[in-house]
């Protein structure tokens, strides 16, 4: 759903603004201490795929002003639309706390049944300030192999096709800054946060 | 401009997807070494403001399906739509390199005339994977007071109303994790990146 809003700024400037309504969300940095790895998700993102299509075939996008359009000529492989992300979910159940929603997403997407007390709030921030402006809250969850009760993978009936990926701790900073693996900012941030806030403590033990 | 795309996944699932076309972008972590502070921008974001309006007055949004709508009853102060962000800009000039666009934005938004050789590429990542999927490239720029040639503030004629803010290095990690200052993820990340990659080197000198 897209809205157009009209603002009058203090200096008298008038401006229309596209605004896409989205929900707030939670993201979770998951660290499996049994296997000393991060657990992230890899998924196909249509918006990322379309960006890459436009980058490679800009001429196909120049005169497209219809609302619905399906590119057929010379498509790129689906892999160009795949990104690595933290386990995440939208906040659409007012009866659940952010922590409860985070635990539910960890189970659905990654297959770990995590006690809520294992969650640590890292911080919150604004995502997509130009378009959606919603708030995302980031948690850290330590899990063990014993908590693994399922395969994860999201909810295929809702169109979620999620692959669960393990990134060994020892490779994580290399992965974070390797631009060959498309990823979101919060993946890079949270791996670095772990180094400063958790890994140092582990070494001292 | 919003598009609706139609995908058929490998498992046969069909799905429509809203997709908002946006440009790739650059963000720049600016550190003023003369004043030992970060230079960030503070601006009003209509999308953030509308999110806060919806959070406080959800009932006003429930039956709004028209395309254009202007809330008048009981508005919140504009300050709830203000966020702290890195200096940034969209990549909309094919004849300019990412570095050239970054320098142009530093001058327009923050008033520093920075030689292109002062820019260091940190990394790139995907922003707004659910909606826009565009790529953002992050740079680091060290500036000095001698490079300050203007006030910055963006281009008011294009509706940009940007306030240039200095965050002292010594307060920066506190600021990064203080949720009372709404900010984007990349502000938090880049301040932390600086601590690990630049500040340590400064101490050794």
C-alpha cells in the first residue's frame, strides 16, 4: 500500500512524498555456541532482483510507467536477487512483545526453540528512512544444538523460501566485508558488534 | 513510482510483489580531524513522521485506502520525524563515479570541499531489501576545518532541509547506542567501524 503525503515545511516549501506503509520489525543476530557459528538466512528478494535487472538492462526500464509488468527477455539468473540477512520478522501482533516475536521468528526461520531469557536487546534504529521510516529492533540470541527442533526455512505457504546458513565465527569478519556476498547493513554491524561485545568475553574465559 | 511484479518460484508458488524503484546511493562517514568529531546530518523524514503518527493514532490509519491523505487532527510535533544520518546521496549521474558523487554530497550537505583522494571505500550492502533492494556504498572521509568552504544544508530549492551536526569522538559510542536519538543503522555501524579501524591507529601515533 502506497500513500502520498503532502507537507508544508517551515520555510514555506511544499512537498509531496511517497510513503509505503510497512510494519516495524525485529532482527536477531543468532550465535550457535555449540558450533561456534552465526546462523543467518539466505533468501531471494524480488526487489533486489529487479534492481539488478535494471542495472544490466536500463533501457528496458526507461519507458515503463504501467503498474504491472513482467520482464521476459534475457532475464538474469535468480541468484542475483539472493541476499544474506539476519533472521527477522515484522511486528504485526500487538498481543506479543518484541522478544516473543523474535523467538517465534527464530523458530520459524532457523528451527531453534530459544528461551526468551536468551535474548539480549542490542539497540533499535530507523530503516528505510526515505520510503518506509519504520523502526527495527535488533536482538542477540545465543543458541545451542540442543535447541534445534526443526529445519526452519520460513513459511513456504506464505511465499517464504529461506535457506539457513551457518557462518563460522572465525570466517565472519571476512564474510562481513566480502562484497561478493550481498547482504544487509545489519549483518555487517552485528558481526562487528559481536567481536567487540561477546567474543572478547569468550577469550577471557 | 511503484511497480508490481509477478514471480513464479521454483516450488511453483506464485507471488506478486510491490517494488519501489529507487536509485543506488552513497553514504559517507565524515570525521573532522581538526575538531575530533564526526559530522552527520539531521533531517526531517516524512516517512518516519508518518510511522510515528500511525504508532500514536493507529485508528486514523485503519480505513485509509485512498491514495492521498493529509492528517490534520492532533498532529505530533515535527521533531518525531527527525533522524540523524550520515551524509548521503543518490547515484543518479552516470557520468560521475561513486567517489565524485560522494564528494559532491559532502560539499552540498556539510560544506566541506574534500579532495577525492581523502575518500576511502569501506564496503557496500543492500538497503531496503523488502521494498527497494538498492545498493548503498559506504565511504570514509577525513576532513579538516581548512576544507570548510560553506555552510552545507543541502538544496532547499529541492526540499532538502538539512542541519549539520557535530558529534565529538569521545561521545560517539554513547550517542550510537542511545535510542533517544533516532538514527539509521549505518550511523551506528560506521562509528563502531571507526573505533576498530581508525581510532586505534590514532592512539598508536
